[in-house]
C-alpha cells in the first residue's frame, strides 16, 4: 500500500511536467497549429531556468525567463508555418533540433554548477490530512504541482466558457468563418503558439528546478516532449483528459524505475535487476505508446472521430475555398 | 429614416456602387460596374459564372478592395478594409459556402467575433434573445443546436440570423438556393419577403433565371465584368430576355430529347450499404436500376450519400453490404480498373482532384484510360505520336478551346476541363456513364454542351446515371429519377417525353426532405 502511494505521489509530480507541456500543445493545436518542437522548447526551458537560477539564485525568475525564451523559440515555428505557410510537421521537427542544439551549447558546464535554490515544496494544511488522497496529492509536493491542479481546470474553462476561448475553437475548426467575422486568424495563431511555447518552457523549468533538479544535457527532458505531443491526441484536445493522461504517464515513469530496484520480484529473481540492459526496454514503453497514439491519430477518419480541430495542420490563406 | 446624399438631397438608395473596377491577374473581373440598391427591395444580381457577380459583392462586403470606383452607403462614401467594416456599415453577406463552425452551437456562431459578451459566455441569456429575433422573420432554428446537427436550410437561417443580429440592413445572398431542396427554397423566399417588408434590402446573387423572376423586384445583369442591364424592374422582363442579356446570344432552355426504347438492364444496384470518410453510414439501403438507352437521375440534397454511391459503383469505395451488377457481373469491391475494363466511365464531381491530373497536359489526361492499349502504347512504351493525334482529334470533335494539347489542364476553364473529361470518358464507348454534378459551376453555354453530349450517349445506347442537385436538369434529361435521402431510396418518378408537373416537383421535394414516396399525400399536405 505504502509503495503504491509513493508511486502515485511521484506520478503526480512527474506528470506535472507532462501536464504543462500538453496543455501548451493543446492551446496551439486548438488554434490549428501543430508544434512538434515541444521537446526542443522544453529542453531550452529547462536549461534557461537552471542557468538563470544559478546566476540570480531566484528560481521564480528562472521559470519566467524559461517561459519567455521558449515562447520566443516557438515564434520561429509560428513565422514559418503561419506567415510562410510551410509544412507544420517539418518545421516542428526542425524546431526540436534547433532547441536541442542551442540548449546543449549554452548549457555546457551547467551540470557542474552545484546546488541551486529550487522551487519550494509544500504540504497543504487540512487537505494533506485526508487519508491516502491527501498523501498522494497534497503532501510534500512542489508548488508547481499545485499550480498544475489549478491550471488544467482554468484552461478547460477558458476554452469552453469564455469569449476568447470560443474564438480559439473557431479559429482551429473553421478559420474562414472566424475571418469573415473580423477575428484576426494570424494574430490568434501566433499568440497561441507563443502560449504553447511558454508552457513548454515552464514544463522544462519544472524538471530542472523542481521534479528532477539539475542539468543532464538532453537527458534532462529525455523525450518527454514527444510524450506530451502524443498525450494531446490521447486527451482528445481536452485539458481535463490531459491532466488524467499526464498523471498516468508520470506514474508509469516511476513504476519503470521502481521495478528495476528489488532483487526479487513476485518470488522470482528480478530480471531487470540482474540484466540492466533490460531496463532500457522498460523505459521504451511510454515512447512506444506515444508512437501508437500518433499512428492512430494520424489516420484522417480517426482524427475526425476523436474531435481533432478540423483546420489542424492547414495554413490559413484568405480567399481560398473550404478551410 | 430618410437617406440623403452628400449634398443633403434625399436619395432612394441605401447602397450605390459607382464605376467599380477590379482586376485579378489576367482577368478584368469588374469593368466600371454601376450598381444601386433601394431600401426594402429584393435586387437580383444575375450573371454567368465568372461574370463578376461575386467579385462585386465581395467588394461590397469588404472581402476585396476595388481598384477603382467608389461606394456610397446611405449617401456616405465608405471605404471597407475588412468584412468587419462592412458589417458595421450595415452590410452583411451570406456566402454560398456557409461560414459556420460545425462543432459550435447556433448561439456561439452568432456571437462569434462580437464585443459582447466580453469574457464569460453565459449562453442561456443569448439563446432566448436569438430565438426571439429569429421568430420575427420566420427564421426558426434551435439556438442550442450544434451546427453539424442542422440541415443545410437551417444552417442558412443561422447565417442570415448572424447578419441580422449584427444589425445588417443590407443582406447579400450569394447563390442561396444552390444547396436547398424545393420546399426549402419556398421557405427561404418567404423569409426574404418578410425581411424586405421589414425594411431590409436584399441582394440576391444568382444564375438561375426562374428564381430571379420569382423573387426579385429589380434585376441587374452582368456579363464578363460589365453591366448589360441596370436596375430593370423584374415584373416586365422575360426569362428569354434575361438569358440573352446574361449570355449575349439566344439560349435554348430545354435540351430536346429524342425517343429511345430502353434496352436490357445495364446497372442493377441492390440494397447498397457503405460508410463515409468519417466511418458513419452514408448509404443505408439504396437500390436502383438503369437500362441501356436510359438516363436515370439521382436527386437529393448534397451529402445524402450521392458521392459515396458514385464511388462504390466506380470502385473507389468499398461497400459494406448489397450488390452492384454491371451487365450481370458483380463489380462492387473491386479495384477501379475492374469496372473501367467492363465499360464504366466516370464524370466525377471534383474535376481538378479526381477528374484530371492538373499539372499534366491535355494529351496525358485524355489517354489516361487508354494508354494500356494499342495504338497509344506498344508493350510498355507510349507512342507519343498516336497519343497526340488522339488528343488533337478529340480537341476538334469536342471543341476544347486550348492553344495546343501540350497545355497543362490546370490552365483550362471549368467548361473546357469538363470537355476534356467528357472526351476521355465518352471516347471509350462506355456501357455505363456515372456523371456526378456534370454541369456544376459551368456557364449556360457549356451546360448546353454537356447536356447534348449526355443525350447523344443515351441515343447511342449507354446507360447513364446522372447525380445532380439541379432539379431542372434532372427533369429535362432523365427518363426516371430516384430520390436519395440519408442513403436510402425514397422513391422513383418516371418522366415521359420531358413532361413534368408541379405535383412531380412537390413529390421530389418531399422525398428529398425525407418522406418516402408511398407516404406522400399531397392532398393532405395543402392544409398543413
């Protein structure tokens, strides 16, 4: 029992990283722009947050800079896909390489920086006293985890119950209809790609300053950006389902680590303990799942059924028929 | 309120467009066009496709900006840089392709882009407001319904409501009847009259003469970007006169159909079922038969399974149930080549994506179904000379106007492109022709040509399946008309010697909106 609580507790913490990145990508995709550069933006965010915190000692400033820097990086993708109307997949992939490259060059030496001040950990009074649930959700979690609890419902409310959210949905579903009513498609898409970049940056900063602190080159994010891209489809572009999916994947990551620790498991010698290379197989599982989701999601009919924004991936050109 | 012009003198016009000129690369779409609209009138803007009607109205609606000329609204000079400006000035346009977000509700679509509500969407308050506004003009639609749940007629009402909610006094309707069933057209006309009586002014863009004479008070005719008749009173003008103004020559309205005794059954479709691209049922239970020397029509509102029907017959879509027999051979669920080899020809709805390869030459497109045979090819080598000769021969006999057969077909006009497709499909001497919307988007002259070619094939003994949304076209060409609704056969109407009656049209209209033929009681319908 205790072990399960620990796994779930860690799952919520790990999942917060995925949650931020997934929510950001949901905003971008809801406006019609798919950004496969999440991984690159996250890594840049992790690096910026960490180095700014080393320099200033202020993790909040680190997170803010991370969000701005990743937001700026996302604007390259915005310019290429919205203004130049290039293919979103190609541009997004390039963005990942660009973000990774910049991060590795600028992050050189960061791993030897020593201890930095991290985002504080906090237990919520009263709520943490609830049996089991209090322990999982409200005990010794990073402040950023609590922020995630608030952010997902807010995002849902914004998308479904507010005027700008309604405009966002219209832009992703049927931009020419929105355009005819005076909504600025280009400005909206730039803004939501920027928001997506900021949240990816926050996700990166959440890793390096809270969940698994430090700078470990490209292993800092270790491909979690790709899981986030898959989670968007898994969540059917819905912030609540994204929350659910992010925490499950967060817990899965923890289980994969834990399963390699004991010498004996279920009464037999643990093969993952004695053959460490088998651990790589376990670590592959979330990514294999991501590929599966992406394959299912790339099928046109499936996408329509799952409620993908109808104009996702299609550059908007005024005066052309259809979307 | 009285409208005055810039000198303060009263003017009867709510909109005046003066000497509007608009140039697109290679085309003069509007050449010094004058147009004026009175308050409370229904003003038809008539012209063939490409005459410049839509361009002129897109300028008035703020989508395009004119290269020359001026626009006055209520006597004030205006300069629109976006549709938003036009709506602010009271001008709203209902586009032919609806500008509605399918996944949002009626109310959400109407509120889209407005300042109010500012942030929170308390939709309930607005639902009742919109319902009340709709009732005033007979625009009945459920404000809570999602757009994708609505019929095309209802969606059109949402579009109109959207403009009225924004305070539009001038409503531009771009070919509003193109997507409607006959009864829905009557409903639309009632709404338009109610709005005109309420003081709204309506511009009715159309190329259908009978509608123009039925609904409008005034007519302006455009031909090749120029005005050929300005603000004619619609009462004392005949269809023939309008057609001549529109085309520039006399036009014969009905293709003359010779007598032809139908032969043996060529196509026999039994209880066909299939799914659409979304995996939902498109055909539920569709049956139909065509004999040689017959044109059989499929009437129905767009999206009721017509597209999928043509695709199953031609092998482009798999069916999930039922059979398709061509001259006794089962042809369903084979590759397209199976049907082609057995004499199926196909005039697809989409000329540029399915009907032709846009970047290939006229020659390449012509030989597309022939290149496997001599003399076009020998072994695996194509005989360019023979191919070019074939293309040139067809270019002459089908009057394809193109400088040479090496021209890529993407440069051809809609009418010429359709001739290329017809030339290819007919020259194969088909036993079955499947023609989907073969005249959509073509001008009156080109339509005449397509109709003539279809009738010639009928005379030659081909079985022809004509899927069309133009009821008039179906009635003048077909020997029998089947009506499709939500993928089911609603009934069959036989037409002898092109004799059509009002009752027939009403029956077809009822079937198009979902009443099977055997349940139609026209006598009782009068009292509803």
